[in-house]
C-alpha cells in the first residue's frame, strides 16, 4: 500500500507542545551566545538592507526619467550598467561601465574621469 503525499507528511510530522517548543528556542538562543547573536543580527540587517536598497534603486531611476526625454547627446540611464571586477586577474578591481552591453573601463587620466573601450583580447 502506497501512501499519499499528505499521509506521508502526517507521518513525518511530530507534534510538539508549545511549552517544549519555547524551551527549545530559549536553549538555542542561550547556545548561540552574544557573538552568534551579533553575527545573526548583522546578517539579517544586511539582507533586509540590500533588499530595500535594490527595491528603492530600481524604483528611483525609472521614476526620475518617467515621461521625460533625455537629450539626444546624452545616454538614457536605462542603457547604463556599472560593474566592478578583476578582469585582468592582477588582484585589484577595475571599474567598468556597460552601455548597451559594450564595456568601457572607467579610468582617471590626468585627473579627469575617462571612459576607455575595453576588450579582453590583447593586441
């Protein structure tokens, strides 16, 4: 006789009285210690903050440009993407700007920010 999924779940579920569940949670909290609690709280705050930042950022740029045309000599923000990576494997990060998928290195030349076309092939 084969069990249905629901019957299998019921067999695998062990009911725990609330007071025992509460004691187990308190024991886990005590075992975690102050450093563990700090790490847990920082991790949770980071996850929540990252999510909020991502939601906010995704909403701000389209909102700022909604219904407005960008001057013909300028690039619309929706076409831009920043990236930071160690592309040349020297252990240091480089900053890139992608415009419609084409990659440009963002460099400071003579004190001025400059976009330099970037290619992974060497001449």
